[in-house]
C-alpha cells in the first residue's frame, strides 16, 4: 500500500519522511515493507496488535464528570523509528537532567543554597503545594529522591524539547513493554532485519535500581510494590511491574510499621520489607504525617523511612521538582549544580505569576497552550488554536483569579509519524516518554512509551483525552 495520499507539511517534522517525500535513511526498511503490504495485510497486523492488548487486559481509566470508565488503550501497529545518534543525545540529556533534579531536591529540603543564591525564587518553591515541609532536613539515601522518572519529550523542526518531568508516581512503562511485545510479534521479520535495540531488560534494570537503594546491610532486600488498589487508573501497571520484578503487590492494609521498621503481614507472621516502590500519592502514604483520613497508607511509614530502615521510591516531596512553574528553572539547576548547559532544552515557558508574563498570556490566548501548574494527564489545559472564544474567555477568568496557578507555552508543531487510520496511512502528532532509573547509577532502556494524538489535527496525546500509543524502535548503529 503506497503513501501517495500521505500529507506532508514542511512546518512539521515528520518522523519517517524528509520534506521532499523521500523516507529518512533509518526509516527506509520500514517504509519499503509497509509499501509492499496490501491493505488487507495491514488490517490483519493491526487486528493482531489490538487482540494482543485486549488479551493482556491492558487498560486505563478515564474519569468523566459523573463516572469513571475503564478502556483498552488504543495502539497503532506502525512503529516509530529512531536512529542511534538521536537516542544517544536523548540518553545523555536525560542522565544530566535526573542528576540535577535529584540535587535540587536534596538542596531545597536541606540547605536551600539554590534559593539563597537567587537562582530560583524562594516563594516559588515554598508555596508549591507539592513542597512537603515534613521532609525538611531529610537526606535521601545516595542523594536519590527520584529513582524512577518518566520525562515527556517532543520534537519539532528545531529539535527535541522536554515538555515535562514526571517525578512523583510516573506511569506508562507497562505500555512501552506491551507495545513492543505486540508489535514485535506482528512484524517479526522486519523487526529482526532492522536490528532494533531491546527494551525487555527494563524489569531487571528496575530491580537492580531498587536493590541499590535498599538500607545498608540488606544484601538480599525484600521488595514490595504499594498500590492504592484495584480502583486506581494504573492498577494494571502495578500488577504488571510487581510480576516483572518479583515484588509483592501490597496495599496499605497489608503493611505494618512498628519500632521504626516496616513489615508485611503474612499468614506466617510479619516479614520485614526493605524497599517499597510506591504508587500511592504523597497525601495518602502515611496518615500520621500527611492526610490523617487516608486509608491507603501505612501509619509510621515515614518515620521508618527517615530512620533509614526502609527505602521509598520515589521519595515523598519530589513533586516540587515537577511543578510546571519550577520546570522552567531546570536549565538553571543544571548550570548551578553541574556547571553544564542543558543538553535537552525546555519548551519556552511563561509563568503567569509574573505580571509581564500574565499580560502576554492573556493577550495571546488564541495562540498559546495554557496549563495549571499542578495538573497532569491533559486535564485543566487550554489549547488556544483549538479553543472557542467562549472557552478562552472562561479560561482567562480562571487565570486572572489565580495567576500563580498557570503557565503558558507556545503551541508547538509536534512531530508527526505515520499511523494506520481507516485503511490508509495518515500522519498523527506524537511525543515520547522514556523512563529513567536512578540508583547509585543511571539506567535508561533504549525505548519509550510513544504517545499518539489519534484524533485528526489534535495535539493532545494523553490516553485520557483520546490519544493512544505505538512502539518506538531505537536502531543499533
């Protein structure tokens, strides 16, 4: 099936094609293989990929105004291909970034040098809802506040940019692994010929990272994955990852903190837990320290963590570093802590807490993307070019009422990649979420959850907002 009707736009970077319509060198095998398939063969491949996800029960939850619904995440069968040179740059930039973010967290909960030296405003940090005063004076083991990070990257004609860092309880890695399994099985011969680098080692890399963060003297640590339970939108992933690393999947009621240690309640009696990969938000993790009405956490857990008798990954309080206002200062953090320039640039960001940025944002709502600093998943966002005059007017009222709660960014021409849409090839906007593991060293498997805005013309890739996923193939040199 040919690409004759595939729409190219020189203002938008295409992941497969050059502006003259020729396939990029590293995409030539994929292009030629797809062109040789008939429409019926491609439909069969897409059907097998869909069936793989359905059989695995790979779901996510969408929260509406009245109820939540569970859905199978849409997946496109055509992989996005990346050359080794591009991946090496991303890997170097992500390694640099996670180091700076961990140093920032160690600093703002400790001496606060970056604030004293005027690099970042004190009120921006201390007024952030995710800054946990309860963690002041705490020093994370090996300086690792963030052991698991999912960083969202976009590409334009100007290169890669970091859209945001997900540092609290980042999700989506199960989709990366499931996308690979489904696509590899459906395009087996092409996969072998293309010399795609593997991602199946993620579970082992995660396990090694968690073990590195275990309390001193625990050479064979007991590991548990703490979940809020079956009603959480990412519960499938919690089960998946617990199986991958051989950890016990537990809820708060399965754990007991006593005398500064944490134990798992079993039929044979209490068993000590050394490392907790937690997928419960800060607010709910320990009712003695955060929300007293929480039924999801473990009373006394933070005391055991501060004593060094259990490791928590990620640490409570990391959210201050992925606040969308603090995000704007990450390049400054890299200069301050590492004496380096950022390898991966941020998206230009205006903070509405600044009067001049507020004025600019309100004057240009039609052309900007405006976000709440604490939201994620595509919620609470205005995409100016796709909004109505009424929507912009209502959103402007919210911004004026609480400027510090908003940032604005230019509407980026996110790169596009071919997708199989209604029996033909059509371009759709994409982004990337690679997963960075940081213990005593940094590990990044050569892959990512590639998100796709499946609605024609849409820039919103979040699955909760109509997006889907596809596999990323990073090629060996």
